[in-house]
C-alpha cells in the first residue's frame, strides 16, 4: 500500500529539508522534490509546500519550475520564495521590497478574514523573516490574511484554489506558531498520522544494508554526535565485524579530547575502532593558509590522505571497504550540494576527494537526510548515553576553523571597507540602553572579517563592537537585559552593508590601549591552538560545573589574530541556542557565570582582549569561518 504524503519543493533554500523534518516530526510522511518535477511525482500527495530559496525571482537564472503543478487540485503552501511563486502563478507582482526583514517581526492577522491556516492561533504572532524581495501586488482571487510593519502581504490565501502563501519561515523555531500552521495545513490537506521514529530507523538501516552490499565500512570518528550516531547505526545494520572506526587526533581537538573519546566509546562497548595521532600531518596541511575555504579544503583532503595511508598500514583490501561519514543535510546545503543552493561554506566532507568517492558509490552517509536534533533523538533510540549524544557539535576540522588567520595586513579593498564599516556604524543610532551606558559607550569595528548568511547568501563582513565603562582591572560593564542587546545587535546588522555581527567587549588587558591592538600575522599553529584550547577549556568546564552545558546548543571559542604583540591574541565567546542549526539565537549566560569565565580567561597572560558574540543566525553563522 502506497503512503499518503506531503511533498516539499526544494527551491535551493537551507530550509527545504527543515520543512520536511517538521512535518515528519509531527507524524506526516514527507518527501522532497525539485520544483521542475513531473506531475507523477505528486501521486498520493495530499499537499505541496514551496520552500524558500536563495534566488530573487527577477534574477537571470532562477530554479526551473513546472507551472503545471499549480493546476493540480492539491492544497499548496508557499513560504518566502515559494510565497512569490504562488503569487506570480496567479498574476501577482513581486519585486524588491522597500524595507527588507531579517530576524524577528510581528505578524498581525486580519480580523476580517478567517483562515484555516491560522485556526487556534492568536491574532498577533512573532515570526522569523529573511527577505529583501516582497509581494507588491497579490494574485487574482487572493485575500490578505496578515501583515507586518514592513510587509503588507505577509500572509495570503485563495480558498477557492486551496492556495496559501506566507512571507515568514514557519519551519524555524523562532516562528513559535509555525508547527501549528503546519498542523493546520496538514489537517486542511486531509493528512493522517503515518510516520514515526521507528519508520525512520528502519529506513536508515535498510538503506545502509542496500548501499554497503557485501563491503565493509571505514568511518572517521570525530567523537561528535554525528559520527557517533552514524557509527552506532552502521554497527547495528552490519555488525561490528564489518565496521571499523578511525578516530584521528588531527591536532585540532579540544583539550584532552581524544583520550576522552577513547574512554567514552570503550565504556559503551564499542571495540571496533582505532585512535591514531596524525596531528603533524594536519598541521602541515594548513601551514601558512589564511583563506577559510582553503583551510577547510586542506583539512578535508588530508583526511583522504590519512585514510589512504591508514588503509595501507592496516593492509585493508580497498576493494572490500567503503568510507562512511556523519554528514547531515545542513552540511550538504551549505556546501551548495543541491541543485538550486549556493555555497555558504565548504564542509570538509564535501571536498573534491570526497565528491569523487561519492560519484563512484564508495561513500555511505546514514544521516544525510537528518538534522542535528533528529540525530540526537536517533542516538537515544539506539541506547547511546547522554555523554555521547548530548555533546556540543564538534566538526571534523575541529578548532582549526576557530583559529582565524591573517598575513597581518588588510588588502586595499578591505581597508576601504573597514573605513566604510566604521562610518556606517557611527551613523547608526542606538537607543536601547540607559543614559549612563550610552554616555560611556564606544563603537568600533574589529579589523577581522567573518562569514555570515543573509537571505541564503554567504556574506563576509566585519563585526561591530560595543564597549561600555571599563574598570581599573580591565573588565567592561555588561548590560543586564538580554533583549536590549539582541535588539541592538539586530538594529546594527539590519542597517548595515559592511557589518554582519555585533560583539560586546568583555575585557582588555590593563595597560593595553585600543591603539595598541592591531591585526597580527598569524596562522593555524600548535602554539595558537594550545592557547585556544586553554581558553575553550575554561568556558566548557564552567558550563559543566554550573549546569549550563546542556542548556545551550553549542559554544565556540574563536581566536583572533588581533593583539598588542606577537604571541598574544584576542578571543571571542560564541554560545548559541538552536534546535535545527538553520537558525540560532546567541545564548545569554547568567552574568555571575559569565563574570567568572571572563576573570579566569583574563588571568591568562597571552589574552589581550575578550569579546562576546551577540549575533543571531541569520545574519551570522555559528562560527567565524
């Protein structure tokens, strides 16, 4: 018997699989298809969702769309880019909006219009926006269901045609009513509960057996949740005698990380893995590199080099082994791995060497259709302990991508952009803080660029820095109200062309003046990594001690080549809360805990200054590279 389904059309957005994941989590079987799909793809489809996408509808190259889909007698819900496609399909007009919206917005429902999509939902709702375009004129037969301050056609419907379209992203947790909207849409479609974790687990295990055939599998184990759950799935599907785990100490691990991974795996009963120290090889691979993309690629390609050397060393028959990875769907999307997506950053598991193995059918990726929270749920279902499943994410390149590198000088174009960024920042009026704070506030721009994502596009821009009153010991005043900092951060980035992050200055070494801090020549070396490990360990230890480790999704410590002299550095604390990795809010730690962390870090002689990243995603990514 064929299963009823909801079909999500992937217009290349980071959010297409997240939409499908939401429906699956609610118990509705969901498939993903290209917008150019033939109509037979929609057999047994009870509803169709058009996802967002990175393109503008008036770009020269837009995703190919089969307009016959709009002729189907099946309910359709369009979100963001999908909102535009629905409206254009009924002779509406779309163009550049007068004001773009990035982040939180307030949706006000039209009291004169009743919508099955918003049944049981309060008339004023927080929603998450990420758009520069907008609907300028709604399509024929549509009515306005809701609007925001800057978006008059934020929610529309044509009940006669069974068509709905929304400007907001219902699939992210920062639209709290999103699940209810999806539930209402599924109800309108006549969908019944027909999907659960048991079905997902069964599907993955069968897929592993089918893909592996009679081959054995070698898996790189970082010790993070993704590779650990992939390892457990492979063991369950194939048995320990056909699976070999390889944990490589690449020199980019946290303090004592490799020994801790070894102990945790053995305690769980995994005995089919080997720990290998290849730190010298990886450090050589990234030596002298400053470009983040080149660093990631160098790390990814070196994994293949180490893998090949390991296969020869262990005298493994290459014809009998496939390579497995703990790749998640966001990794594929951010690497431009689907037809309509753009590259935001290159993941180590999508470098050229890996792509060639994928083309040859020599890669198994059990988690490639899942998101982080689904992976954790799967790990618990497999009986893995919280110590393994609930660890903060730790990517394959490890701390190497948290060590920002520089030749010590900005290019001419970057120098020009830095000047414009400072002028832009100076022109932004900040009104959230009290008069005393405002009087002491210093606005500066740090001379280091970091990666961001805005409207599904990769940005590479400078961080704005806010500093308040400093005491004689070098510690700065920290505003006490989270929401004021968050609103200020959003105001700065939404108003800027050259800024994509906002940081608060927490500490600056007494005697070190602002003019003393300069961009330094710095690469990813063992010395810098050791410094980063010490700072990072202080934060993680205190998070564990104060029961905050499990309250946040991830903490990253970033090492900046920005200091008063050689051998010193500045650091950024980046705690984030997220459910799905696609969006995130910076985590506001209790001030007492933060104060304790800052004082311990300040006691390290090599620390010249310390910052707290107060930027959501979007517009910033989790890390800085």
